């Protein structure tokens, strides 16, 4: 079921989320609702706080059946392409390692409709979490997947992408 997105004007987005005690039917329903919401609103990632649930749960996905496609136009006019990222839900995600190598990339957020900014993030990360079955998982992510996880985990801690903008603090839109 699609849920309403909490917008940037709400102080709720600054609230820290609590760990999920166990993966049960309610957690699985939350994940299904998050996926429905993310897909309906054409997001690449979503955190539970963005739908008003303050639990440490994120979902993400980027799929194009015909292969990578442009995702956003950079201010310079160049196009970026990204590989597919299969649907994943992470429960109690923890980033246990950030690469020293970073890059600046465009970010948007469903809580900030039609607003984008350039954010510096680690190119690679190592993550520990529970999967949808409650099993412990650990994996490395790079590129767009690493960026999305970092963005969504920030939401769990009440941090917004605008807090991480470069020194010019510039947001832009394509509309």
C-alpha cells in the first residue's frame, strides 16, 4: 500500500529511528508498503522515516529492463548512466566501512520533490544488516548503490541530504 511521503517542511525528518527488535509480519508489511511507495513515486530509495515510521528500515532499487539509462542531467549537461540495482530491503543497516575515496554526485529525495544538490559520498562502503527474512547479511556496495545506502541511512539518523551539500549549499531543479 502506498503511503504518504513526509516532506522536508516536517521536523519529523530530524527524528532518529530505533532498531527493529525482530523481523515479523509487521516489519514485512512495512517493507512492502515502502516498496509500493518508492515505486509509485519513482524513487530509487526510501527510508521508513520518510513515511512517518521511525524504525531502521530502508529499501532501494534501480532497474531498467533494457539496461542502464540516463538518470538525471548534470548542470554541465552531461548524462550519467547507472547499472541496474535489484530490489533490496535492509533492516537495522549499519555502514561499517567507508572508503577514503569519495566523489561528488547529484542527489534528490522523495521528501524534497523536484530539488537536487551535489553531495560528496564514499565511493565504496561495507554494510551489515538484516534481510527481509531476518538473516544477518554483510556486503560491499559501490557507485550508485553505495550513494543510495548512505543517503537512506542518513535519514535513519535524522540527517538530510541538504545537510551534506557542498560549501555553496546550492539546490536546483529541472522543472
